[in-house]
C-alpha cells in the first residue's frame, strides 16, 4: 500500500456512504480524498467508512465508529469534554442530543439533527492500528459544520479537515504567483471566518473570561479588513495583467482545461516545448501559464495551461480562480483534457463542463482530448472511440500523437482565416513586427508609398491591423 516514510505525518480518512451513493462512486470519492490528503503531504494509514441514513448531527459518525477512529489518533473517542464551553446554539443542540443518546443511541432529536442508525457499526472494515503510527489528521469526505469539526477534534484530539478545508489547504500551499496567493488567501479567510464565529469558545478560553465576545469581534473585524486589503491588492495585480493580456488580444489562443491530473501540463509541455510543472498529484498547477505553440505556427498560436477542476470544488475557490481562468475564457478554442484511463472520466468531464459553464465559458468552441491512451487496453479503446467519434485520442508521452494534435489546432485556426491586403506606409514601419505576429505574410512588395502586403489572417486580426495602420 503506502510506503511508511517516517517523516510524513499520518492521516485517517472518514466517509459516510449516504443513501443513493453506490459503492463504486463511494470508493472513487474516497480514493480521490486520499489523493488530496497525500498531495497535502500525509500518508493515509486507514480509511473508516460507514453506511448511514444521514451524517451524524454531532460528530458525523456514530459512537462506535467514533471510538474506532479515536484509536488511530490517540483521542478519547467521546464527545464529552471537561473543558468549559461557551453555550452557543450548536452546543445546546449537541447537549440535547447527548441526553437523547443516553436512552437510545443515535436517535434523531429533530429533523435537521437527524442521526440515522449505524448500519454496520459492528463490522469494522479495518483492523485496529498495529503500526504504532498515530494519525495527526482526520479528513472527512463531506462538507461539515464548524460544530461538527469541533466535536470531532475533541473526540480525536487531532486536527480535522473537511473536503473543502483539505482543498483550500492544498491551494494555499501550492499557490506561487502573486495573484494566485492573493486569491487563495481570500478564499481561506472566507472559509475561516464563519468557523471563528461558531468556535468562539476557543478564543474565549485563550483570552480569559469576559474578553471573549470583544476578542471575537476583533478577530472578525481583522479578517474583514484583511480581506478588503487583499482584494484591493488583487485588483491592482489584475489591472497589470489585463494590460498585458490586451497586448496578446489578437493572438490565436487555445486553453487546456480539465480535471486535475488529466495531463494538461504534460500536453502543454509537449505542445510548446516548455518546462511547466508536471506532477502526479492533484492541483500541481495553480497558475495559468501561456506559451507559444512550438514548432511555431504562423501566425502564432498561444497555449494556456490552467488550474485543474475537481468535484465539489468549493464555490469560493471557483470564484477566486475566475480571473486565473479568464485566460481560458479568452481562448478561441478550449481543449478539454480527460484521463481516458480513469474509470471516472465521464463524471470528471461533466464537472469540467459545469465549472466552465459557471464561469461563462460554456459557449467557447471545444475539442475533446482523451489522454493517457497508453494506459488503456485496446478493446476498451475501441469502445471509447465508438462513444466519442469526434475526440482526439492521444498520449501526451507520444510525440506522434502530440504532432497530430498540433496540426489539428493549427487547422482549426486556419479554417477561420481569410486573405487580405495591408498597406504599410513608410511612416508606420514600426508595425511590421505586429503584422508578422498576427498574420501570415504571403507576399510583400514595396513602392514609393510603402509596403503592400498580401496576408492571411483571422478576420478580427485583419480588422485590427487595418485600423492600426490607418490611424
Ligand atoms: N501514462 C501516461 N501518463 C500521463 C500522460 N499524460 C500525463 N500523464 C501523467 O499524469 C500525471 C499528471 O499530469 P499533469 O500534466 O501534471 O496533469 P495536470 O492535468 O496538469 O494536473 P493538475 O495541474 O494537477 O491539474 C503525471 O504523472 C503525468 O506524467 C499520458 O498520456 N500517459
Ligand atoms: Mg497541471
């Protein structure tokens, strides 16, 4: 299974299989959470899953599973704690639930605190921990409330992250550019702020009694101020970028989009001969990079690599990555990359389509790339070809495939190009570079008035060049 390198901390995954989620889906979701947690730098030492009617209101799991979980982390496995707590709504509800539970384990107390029966509480899927390794992180494959997180942390004695928390943490660690850092920080503070409110008891204990509310207020105000500050900074950074972008406005652009780990960066490398980061982990790329197709097409075609998508991408992050994805929005052609060797590729494509729709890129022409065919068995490949007759089947590792893709991209733009003539007066010789960059010059002749260029270019590019020349 996993190599037990001592330096890497250990984590336990927790998931509840809710009604309506089949086993295959449930297993795939858990595997994905596992990859996310590994990307975060942990070894997954155990997975606890349980079938339930609903997430347990207090601590997601039922009592038995909770104790089982605590055995991995060294916690007590009980919700009760001796520390005095501020009595907020969640707390009161939790206490009511505890009282109920005295009589009948996991009985529901009201509609929204419904705590279904543990269907398989007596059948642990994993042996008790034997490695002596203690998990320092519990990752839950659901989005859960701040009070559920707090209860779980109390019962396990270690940090608990829900799915959104894990993803935000990864984004936080991987963001490199100024823009990505700012966006992630905003998303993170937005995620943290409501948790601060409900976990007010913590800061009360830290700061001493009485100062609680005002300290909490202070924290919240600080976060608000900080978010405002970061947003201002972000606007400035984006202003610079849109200036730079407008310089490239006419270039033919394609954007690689798709689920995380589908092979976008690998294709980017292969298509442009550049050295962008390729890694077998989720969210390796958090910034959009732009490079020219190589060998160069005339006129130039620019390729952008973008952040990968994931199922249940926190809404905040979709919003905050919008501008990173603006690159994609401005593309004339979207290359939808899917991992053909992943049994979940259809679902992953659906996620990609829906996120792109959400950010307003639903109408951009697209080409489906089914990547990693080197990992697909021949019979299965035939079946895929029948399902997707218009897709490009390729392996980013196969230069012949990549060359064919390049030709396909060039042909796409070629089809939209028209022939035209440009007059270049002597006083405008400085624009010659601009012309060569945005059009293919077929013929160039000079007389006493200047140059007469026969070109082939995209209609919009031709129009813009003409207006530059006549100004
Ligand atoms: N066998 C095989 N592996 C591939 C192929 N394309 C990419 N990979 C591998 O898949 C993994 C992910 O590739 P990336 O190019 O980083 O994927 P990505 O879509 O950019 O991922 P994110 O940046 O995380 O969204 C790497 O380990 C690649 O080496 C392929 O055609 N065949
Ligand atoms: Mg990438």
